[in-house]
């Protein structure tokens, strides 16, 4: 507790490149944050738990994790990362590890669901009833919030694994997804871009065809989301989206694909995160807040 009696919450944005850790009194009141590189599970989780142990007594911990993950609390595998292609992390009991080491209630969801909830409540979607959050980085994933709730079906959405139409100048690349080859993640994630062109998108010249190709693939996801769900706000985050001009290109191409057909018209918006780099952390703290004692 602080001097005015607010409980201290912990949050983890567990990504394929780094774990971002935070403590705060609310999703928008982050006191301390820290980053741990994502190495093997034993090393990464130990470093993360040691940091929390040095932050004082937290009342609950929220984990927003890369996936796939098990979200069914009735399953013995709840809180596990399941069949991820990231070496060494398949079947990692992420929630169970922190429940044992930190000893507090654990809130658990995907990183993109966490970010989507935070953007819906506190960021770009504050005036909307529906929002999708897409991360484009080490992988591609998406979360969808409708009327304040993240969409969970038999599991969680895997928006990065749809199959886009191939760009006319991108026919030969087979894609890097170990499960689906040339799905969206296999074609447009950060590692796919480097595998294809030897550099990140932001490092390539502004007139390089890669910019058009990647914008085309991401715009197809935006178009599909609008067509299938009528979502109002689509937030694109992640490292690849820091490329100058990419969001504008995605917007332009998505508008062309829509062909002025959708009845939502200008209510559909494609934007960057309103919470900036804190979207995932704010989501993790929201997950913690939902499970803290006496909530």
C-alpha cells in the first residue's frame, strides 16, 4: 500500500524479444518499469521474479503474454504458453511460475488482448464500443474487444495467421511461419521482412518495394476485420509500425480495398496506440486489477 492506501499491482508484458515489467497503483499509474531480455524460460522468469521481489509487496500480478496460450481456467494447462514456435518456450507454465514465486493472484491473457483492453478503456478507443489491437513485431497477433470484453472463443484469436492475397511483386518468398508458411506473420512480421530483404523495414530506403508490400498485407487484415466484425477502431502497434509512413500507407490501401462500401464509413479508424509503449503494460495491470483480493 502507499500512503493513501492504494494497493500495489504488478504487470508483465511477456514478449518474444523482451519481458516488460511494471508496478503501479492502476493501469494508468505506473510507478516503476523494467525490461528483461527474453532468453530461455529459466533465466528470463527468474530475473523477472527477482525484480518484483525488490519492489515491495504487490497484491496481484497480471500477465499479458505472447502465445499461443491456454486461457481456460478449468484446464490443467491454464496459464501455459502452448505450441509457440519460439525455441524453448513451448509448454512453459508462465502463470504457475509467478503464482508460486510471487504468491499473489494471477490475471492472465494474451499480450494483444491486454493491449486491446487498455486501448479500449484508456487509449484510442475511449469513445468507441469496439476496438482491435494488432501488434506487428517479432510476430503478428491481434486482440478484439467488443462492448468492453476481449473476444474468447474456443481459445483466443490468432489474427496473424490468416492467409493474405500475395502481392504481385512478392510471389517467390515462401514465408517463415513454421506452421503456415506464408500466412500474415510468415510474410509481414519483423523476422519475415529481414529474411526477405536483409534489413528491417525502417532501415530500407523509402522507395523500396517492401514498404508497399507490407502495407498491402497489413491493410488486408484491417479490411477483413472491418468486413467481419464492423470494428470501429483498429490500433496497430509493435516495432514494425514505427517505420515512417507505414500507418499512412496501411490506411490508404485499406480505404482502396473497402471501396467506400462499408456502412460504418468514417467511424472505422486505423491508428497508432493512444497509450504509446505502455499499452501492453496497462493491459497487464488491468488483468491484475481484475483478480486482486476484494476487487
